[in-house]
């Protein structure tokens, strides 16, 4: 499963308003609610699960990338939201640098292997320099989705 498989244009935020990792998580989960990927009644519970995971260790992996993620019984299939911040988000990243690309993903409870494979696939594509250049040049969520699909399929 790759990033292009679990995103739609409606799940991409080309300009995050968030300035902190907590705001980014809230904003991206709100995007998933608006896209119909999370039941609005479950919004706060999902936020709590992701924040609890994030408190154990920041998912700001360095190089301007954050990948907050969690498992929850409140969803039935893997889903994600993707946000770009040109200004940068304070994510308490491992390298103490601002995060510019945030991929939040959720996996149904009990799907540990799918969780690991999805995380590895996302991290792999986000570390490619040509992907980052193309993504930063993308004008809007449609263009960003095209870049994500192109690189996620192993270009």
C-alpha cells in the first residue's frame, strides 16, 4: 500500500495553517472528517489516539518530514491526510528543524503488518529529493496528488 493509494485530492492541504504539531494533527484530522474518511462523532477520539502516540515519541523524523500515525478501531480501512507548510511547523523533530510535509495516517486496530508496511512506504517516498522538489513546486492539491501518484507507483 502506497501513499497514492490512500490519499485523494480532498485529503491534501497545500498550505497548512498549523504552527505546532498538535495544530497540524488537528487540522489534518479535520481534513479527514471533511473528506468523509472519519465519522464526525469520532473526531475527538481519533485526535486523542494520534496525540497519545505522538506524546510517546515525536514522529518528526527529520529532513522536514513528520509522519504522525496511529491504530484505531474507529476506522475500517487505512486512510491518510497530507499537508504542506511552506513556513514550517514546530514538530519537535529529531533534528530540531521545522517540518514542511506532514503525512498523518491511520490504520484499523490490529493490522500491525499493514501499519508497518504503510509507514515504511510513506517514509521511502518522502525521502526522495526529486519527489520533494516536485511536491514543493506543485501549485495546488490537484498538482500535489499527481506528484504523489507518480512517485508512489515507483517512478
